[in-house]
């Protein structure tokens, strides 16, 4: 069963593309009054704004750079055959030696701007039809569009810092807004709209599935507050106008506001921690009460492809990571691409029996339990014969990577937490891609408390927190005790040791979920090769990506012929 919102919006979710996001949509012969007075029509109208979210999880877009530039993900060149060489494109992301010509940066810029502009266009349509809508309905859908627009801008902001933030549907070019001002705009917008967003409960959970809600708005706010210093924000350079933010006169106040937003989510009772970690990533994962925001997937429908790179509006995480031989074992329609894997140092952060790690069975496809990463031999579908690759070598996945520029086909553990379709039912992943989970809210709150925020720790008092930790050792006789024994610094360390332990725990819990890069920047570990194995580009300015060359070349010029938009500091201005 697919989701109510997905079914309602299916006809229009794919209409937005590089060339069509400004086009008018034809809804038939309705008058404006008739259309805007009917809430189902408004839902369809607003639903168009979600089309560009589909590009977030692509390896040629935001997810690709967020994962590959952090310590959680690697895409080595595999030999024989120099598979994934691609002119060192992936290697440059892994080592932090990218430049402004990177395809991914252009893709991120285009898709997020496209989504934000479409939100502004639809907000104008709502304004035009305001007289035909009741006030509550109007406020709710304005809030939905403004919060979704904030997410598009957040993704752009997280990557580039200096961005063209605009809240109107106008043709307008001004100098790029500085990070502290963008941060202030995002916070004001989210604080203003969060109270008008629907609060998820069991009665409306299905109808709000795949849509931004109040829980999402407060979670994104918590992320902005927690990361404020890493976004170059200080109490003296931000400028907030909303009535909800607790006054910020010191860095600690950022964290106090993060706790306030996390508490708003916790106290609403909308979400809960799943008993089983893998419930969040099942093929049919719409039943998860932990997932706050997802990309609704359809593994069988038509495909939309972007011109730059091979960007696609389909989740392909299992294809990206699994070995070629997994196709025969699991009866997959598409042959996996044998590319992305874990950096070996990252895997060492998991205790042996932590279900989120590679586990302690070592039997590969013959494992009797599910683990978060795949290592070991790949057997045939009957589970008896060892599979051989086309070079007549046994397919046995190892955690180690021989060399970034010359790995074997078997090197590197493969992400395995997203359930694999073993029935050959779907060409691409049917699992809805998780963008934000309630578990993140709990860990953000705990970190903010340790950083000095007002409030009390929930680590040992919250039932949800206890479940979150215990499920990680579900195969142990005493899961809670096993967790504490495996990661003691979370409970008995100094404040600094606890913070370090939280960074490690966030890596284990949220691997490949779009949070690790910003986590590492916040903790000062992004350019640290003790964390990001193989990194050589250690310049501090690389915490921001370069403005894409094509964007600078096509932006408006001043009277001297110079681009109004300028390159981020540290990167060559002419590239």
C-alpha cells in the first residue's frame, strides 16, 4: 500500500524539471475560485513543490557530496578495469580536492534553486486565491510551502554558505547573501511557520506522509541552532526578528534554542523509536513512526534523468553499493554497480555485535541475522556455491580497502541497512529514503545539553532513548548492558569525552543519511585524516564548497562586466 499523499500528488510530482519548473500547470476548466476553495485541489497544487526533493538522494547531487566527503563513504577506483575512475571525480570528493567545475555542485545549485523558486511561485498562487480559502487552510499551506522552501535553501546553504536567498517569485539578482544572514532568514521563516504546521498523530500520519510537518520544521530549526557556529554565526552577526527564539547573547544560547525545538517535537508525542533499527529502512517502511521526513519512492515507475552526470529521480543506494554478484544471489532486476563502500576506519567505530555494523557472523549472504553493513562471501541463490566474478575470482567482501586508486572488486563493506528486494519486484529501490528521523532529535538534544544548553539530559531517563540504544544490540542477551559496555564514554566520560562519543555514535546511527559532513564540521574533524581517511585537501575554507563556475559565468554583471556573484574565499575566482 502506498501513501495517501503520494497517491494524491502522483500525477504532478514529476512535472518539475530543469526546463519546466516555471511552467503553468493545467488543472482543467476550473475557475480560480472553484479550485482554491477545494482543499484537494490545493493539496495537488502544493504537491508540485516536492518534485525537486527527488534529487536530494542522488550520488551526483547533495547525498553524494555529503557522504563521499565525510568519513562514512568511499568510492575507490576498482581494478581490474578501472571501474569508477571517471577522471578521478569520485576520488577528488573522497580526498577533498574538488574544484568549481564539479558536476555535483552544479546539480545541487540547480535542483535546490529550482525547488525554492517553485515554492515562491506557488506561494504567489495561494496569495492570489486567498479570498477563496478559509484562513486556517491558507495559513497551513503557506506554512508548508515556506518550510519546504527553507529545506531547499538549507541544502544549498549547507553546501555553499553564500547563496541567493529570495522569498518572492521575482527576477532579481543581488550579491550573494552572507552565511549569518542566510541562517537568520531560515530561522525566522521556520520559527514563524512552525506553529501553523500540522502536528502528526496516528489519525493524520498517513495523509502527512512524505510532507513537511511541524515536527520537521522544529527538527530543521534544531539543526540550524546546533550548527550555528559551524555556519559562521555568532551572537553579534545574526539578525533575528521572530518572536519565538530565546534571546541569543552567547554561543550557549544557540544550544538552548536547539533544546527548545527538540522538546517541542518530543512533547508533541508524534514520533517514537522503532523497536527494530531496520524497520526504518524496509522496502515498505511507511509504517515507521520514527521517520519524520522521507522521499516517497516508486521503484517501478518511469524515470526522469537530469542532463548533468547521470542524475536520476530514483533511489539507487543498493545498486551503488552492492557487488555485481549480488544480482544472481538476490534475483535483482538491475545488476549492482559495485561502487560505494565504507571507509575502513569508519567501521572500526562499531562494536562487534552492534547490529548497525558489519556484525560478527562473517558469513556474507549466509548470515542468519541482519546487519547494517555487508561483509563476507557471496553465495548463489541456494546459499551453497561460492559465487565467482567475471575474472574468476571468488566474491568475498572485505572491510579493508587496498588502495583508493587501485582497490579490488571485493574491497570495502557495503551498506546493507536498506532492505534489498529479493523478489525481483522493483528495478530501483522501493524503500522510502529517510531524510530525518526522531533518533536525530534525541541525539541533537543530548549534544546541545552537553554544550551548555539549559535543560536536563534524557540519556538514561527517556524510554525512547533507552530503546534507541538497546536496539543496537538486539542480538545480545542483555541489549542495554551490551550498549553501555560497548560505548562507556557516553555515560562515564568527561564532557569532552561524551561529546566525542556522541560524534562516534551519530556516525554509527546515521550512516549515509546526509548528516555526517555537517557533524564533522561542527566537531572540527572534517579535514582531520584520523577521521576522514585519505583526505589530503585540508584547507579550512573547504568546509564550504565552491560556487559552480557555470553559475558565476551566467550570473548578472555589473557596469564593469564583472559578475555580481563572487566565488567563495579560497577558491580560484576564474574557475
